[in-house]
């Protein structure tokens, strides 16, 4: 008699637990699970609302994940790989759920791709321990990076804390090993069960961006991610270095971060597209620069593993724990609402609210303003970003915030503080970006729009006065950092 419905003697059943890898192509765990042509394979995705609530998951990101999963479920079903959906409150409940699923369905091997965040690592260890203790084989694969954490180390075997030498080593290893993109798995002979319907939403995680707009900006699925990669490498990548800092030019950067964050596309696919472009049309400093940004993404994941304190709300530079940040809820709220009276900061925050995304230059400006002009703890901004970003990624977000706050590794020096007006004049010279998000300033000329109240306090203008004196705030910030003693 067979122990499980439909399972013949000797046949293997494999489960692929999908997390931040919502794609069929170049998914290492999925490819490995399908290596045995005889095995039956199913995929699993877990809804964990309590966990998400605790960690401030953005509704807009969840919506992109659900739309991506809907496409993926259809793709996998055509391969006879049903996608199962289960709900548990939080990570702590996952090991028991996995075990009971494996036991109920006769699954003998479970596969997943590694995640590098601390809670995820604790979760995965508990799950692997319980499954293995019950005779189920677990395979965890490195997949999120081209070269994973622990494989790019200094001469004396330590994690790098500075990007340039990391990048040199990272690139040389990539060239040495080559980059292989796995094709989608072949169709299985049969499926042992039907896929579950993918939910359209999860209560309590509504997107702050209206759904039609979110879908227009960030269509779901790996097909959308691949199409975006193709358009970017074909049409825009060769001007990346020149144009990447101008937020009004929405196609000057790839816009792939939401897809990389949820794993609708892999960094190897991005690398390969760049390499193909270089092979076909010759060298390009712009494409090299873009690849270097993929390197920053990986660098911050390595930092998370090498220096786990940054994943536990602590600064990389421990001496900066002595800083006494201002506890000013009203000022924080004005920053969140885009009502600081500094147009470039306000337009940035309103872009985040309107689209779930913010241009990289603006993330640096907005984060520096919060931490250096308002002297508000970077962790508050970090959390607000995670709650609103469609591309929220703990490693990159933490890295970006600690860079801006001068508490991180390889961070901006504390005395080099962005002047919002100068940044605005330099990177949005005609005010096109400002006008897009600040209609109340649309009538101002290209000069005045960057600091509307500077020459005359125009109380008729429906726009707030600057909430701080930038110069005085910077002096205060520098003196607080100086008081910590000499920072290396
Ligand atoms: P492109 O310029 O086309 O770059 C290609 C890819 O490289 C990006 O999609 C991204 O995956 C990666 N990348 C680019 N710049 C960086 C960087 N500085 N650090 C790490 N990876 C990078 N990025 C996120 O993906 N998620 C976040 O939560 C996040 N939070 C940030 C917070 C702050 C305060 C700062 C300063 C930066 C943050 N970044 C974050 C990095 C960066 O702003 C975004 O990755 C970038 O704007 C995404 O746009 P793009 O896809 O068009 O990038």
C-alpha cells in the first residue's frame, strides 16, 4: 500500500520553498529540485502576517509579490509544478508547518535559496534542524548574489568593509568563475496536487500607492522584469553614468530594484545582459558603472553577514552609538509628509508616497536631511522607508541609511553634508522633477523653485517655510560628531 496519495514506491517528492526568489528562470533551488527527472516537485510560498507587521513590510511590495506569484503559479503549473500557499502567523511557526506538510504529502527533500537577514537565518536554521531530525533532506543554495557572502574576503580572511577593494576582488572572482544562468526547469511528468489560488491581498497590508498606479508603474512577474532589463540594456545603459543622477529622467536608471528585491529577476541575469551588451557593441564605462551598482547590492549583503550587528539596529561604527539623536516627532512627521520647506527633500518624499520608489540621489538627500539637518535617528528613517518602498531590501536600505548618517562602513564623512538647494540646482536644474511632485511650486521660475522663500518670504505661496536653517543645523551636527572624538 502507498503511504501517500498518488505517490508510487521509490518516487521522490521535492518541495521548493520560495521566498525572495519569485522566478522560474535562474532559480538555483528550483533547478536543483528538478535535477532528478523522475521526482515530483511542488513549490511553496508562505504568508506570515505577524512577522511582516513586526518588521514593517510595505503593502506595495507585498502587492508586487502577489502579482508576481500569480504569473509564476501559471508558469509553474505548465511545468507540472503546483504552487502551494500556506499561512502561519510568523517565522516561529514555520518549522512545524513544513514538517507537517512534508509528512502529510510524503515529501522527502526540501530546497530553498539562502537569505542573509538575521531573522531569516534563524528561521532557516530552525526549519532545517527540525526537518533533518525527522529524516527529511534539506538543501540550501546560495543564489541571491553572483558571489555570495563569505566568498569575497580580504587576504587575511575577513569581510571587507570598504567597497573599492571588495569590488576588485568580487569582479576578479566573477571573471575567474564565469556566470551561469540556469534555464527554467523542464516539464515534470506529472503533478501530485493542484496549485492553490494566490491571494489578491493580505488584510492589514494595503498599499499606500493606489493599485492601478502601482500596477502601471511596477507590473508583476518575471516577464515584466526581463522586459525592463532588455529595454534598459538596449536603450539606456550606455548613458547610465552621465544621466543616472537626474531624478527627472525616469528611464536613466533601470528601475529593476523592486524586481531584484523580490527575486523576480536575478543579479546573474542582470550581469549576463550587461556582458552580452558589452560583447556585442564594445566596452562602455557606463555599463561598467551599472555593474558596479549591482556590486553595491552584493556588498551590503556581505556586510549583513560579516557584521550582523547592523542587522540588529546597531550602527556599523560603534562609537556613533554615543550620538544623542533629537526626539522630535513633529519634525519627523513633516519629513515623512514632504513638508520640510526644502523642495528637493519634499519632492523626494512625495515621490516615495506616490510611487513606492525613490530615485537613488534623492534617497541620499532625504536621508541626509533627516539625519544631519534634523538630527533624527537614522533607524526611524530606515523603518519608514521599509514601510513604503516597493523595493525594500534590508541590506541595501540599512547600507544606504548608515552611509547617509555617517554611522556605516565606507560612509559619507560626517562633515560632508549635502546642501539641499545646491543638490537641487545641480541634479534638477530646470526644476522638472520638483514641478512633478510639488504642484504648488509649478509657477516658479527655474531659479527660484529650488528655494522659494530664500529671497522673499512669500506667505501667499502654499508651501512651508524651511523648517531649519541648513547652515546652523550642519554646524550643530558636525560639533556633535566631533565630540565623539577622532573617527577613523
Ligand atoms: P540602478 O541604478 O539601475 O542600479 C541597478 C541595481 O543595483 C538596483 O536595482 C539595485 O539592486 C542595485 N543598486 C543600485 N544602487 C545601489 C546602492 N546604492 N546600494 C545597493 N544596491 C544598489 N535599494 C534597494 O534595492 N532597496 C532599498 O531598500 C534601498 N534603500 C536605500 C536607502 C537609502 C537611504 C539609500 C541611499 C539607498 C537605498 N537603496 C536601496 C539603493 C538605491 O537607491 C536603489 O537600489 C536604486 O535607487 C534603485 O533604482 P534602480 O533599480 O533604477 O537602480
